[in-house]
């Protein structure tokens, strides 16, 4: 299974002073030969600027505390990681990957974590696997053009699928595993606690209702731009892209009914020569200050709701953890997606082409 990178494309935004960030974090993004010779750790993620945010938020304080420096490599490629492990030539130490990939590769291609080092109790229930803990969370939010709907705005997830009451053009993400099927089922009346296993027949029947008026995005950048250009009236938007669109003046508002929340994991490739230090780094990155800083830089959600990043006004408008919105949160089931990703992707592709 090849898990498309989810959050990287969603937060590729401009940032000032990235060169200074990298220098401060003592890292260099590019090809890395491995950190085992000099005690450094090789960290793998999606590339600049998102990986620069991770360097600033996570690596810089860990280096200051321990003296351990970082090499940065990317992009994330699970097939490459598998090849390294099978060849017993592992040069990566910590990888930012999807929670579903963690579930599938646990114990075979990624190490089981030492929970005497990594405190799993700090994470929300149901988000920790034997081999990975959340790096950050991100949400898929129902957004609508307030100029289009005026005094009769949509108020619930079912409205996204009601083309009669709310006519207009929709857009949905380029990846099936970030909440589209969950949104369809919730809109169709499936209780949140009965969501999994996903009823695919029911979900695709619900999607049929909007297929003719929906743009199935190729990239997250396309979604952001169509919001800014007002080429769509509603969208299921990743919060980081919605943030950029709002900053650019897009006249959209969120609907706080059902907000699908996903996450990336930090994992250690099996056979890492720096396993213990990698565990300590994951524990450090899970601290409140590093998590808050990462959220501020990348417009993602921290690892637990009690952490309060210093969000700007646009980030706060999209903050699913705000007390008035957190009841809308629906976390996905990473274990289910890990087992069913390939099958669902095949069916979704056939449905799109049908």
C-alpha cells in the first residue's frame, strides 16, 4: 500500500526566514546518508516548508537539550522504507507517516515503541498504536461561501449533500481517506459511534447525490485557489488550506456540525541504529511546547485538546479544539483504514470513472 502524503500538500505555504530556521535547527533538508556515524538522527518528512516547521518546533529544542543534531530527508516514501528494512540498510531514524501506514507496517517495517520512554497516556483515546503516536492532528471542515447562501446558510453536514436546498458547486479532497466517506455516512444519518466499519454501499450511494456538481480535486492547492477565486460554493477543506484561503480573503465560513479529524504518526523504521535516541526524540516532540509551536507554524492541531497554541484570528476560526466546536470532532479509525485502504481506493477510482 502506498499512502499518499496527506498533511504535507495541505500546508505548503510561504514562510519568512526559513533559512534562519534551518540554521538554528542545525539541519539540512535533502538526501541523507544516515545518522549512525556521528550520532545524529535522520528525520524524514514531506519537505519544505512543512519540514522546516518540524525542524523549528521539534528538532531545535531537542538539539538544545541533548546536543543531538539532525539530518533531514524526504519525501516520505513507504516503499523506500520497506526496501531499506528488507535489505537491512536502514538510514532513516524517525519518519512522519500516515496513521494508517503505521497500522499496516507495525512490527514488520516499523519498530514497536517503548512506552516507558514515550508517554502514550497524553494522547486522545484510540489514536496510539504499538508503533506510532500522533505527531499532530488535522481536520476536514465543511466550508461554505457566505455570499452565496446569505441569510439561509448551511448548518449541518447533511446540507453538503442536499443539492436541492443548497444548490451550488462543491469540491472535495484529492484523497479518499481524509473524511469524504465518513462525511457521507454521517450526513446519511449513521451515528458517530456506529461509523466503523464504513458501510461503503451506503456511502457511495450518498456520494451519487453530489457527483454531478462536485469537483474531485487533483491537489490541495487547487482546492485553496478555487476557494479564493470563488469558483466553488462549498468544500470539504483541510484546515491548513482553508486557513490560507481565508487569509487571502475567501468569503467562506465553517460549519461546526461534524468535523473529521485525522493525524500523522511519528514512527521508527525497523532496524534504525539510533532507536533509543529516536524514541527520546518522539517523546520530546510530544511535549506541550513543541506541539503548540508546530500548530502555530503549520496551522495544524496539537496532539491534545488541552494544549493552547497562540493561534492568529484565522487559525482560531478553524480551531476544532475550541470549546464551542470540539463536540463536532469525529476522529477516523486508523486501524480500519490500514486494513482497507487499497480496497477502498480501488472502489473509489472505479466510482469516479464510472
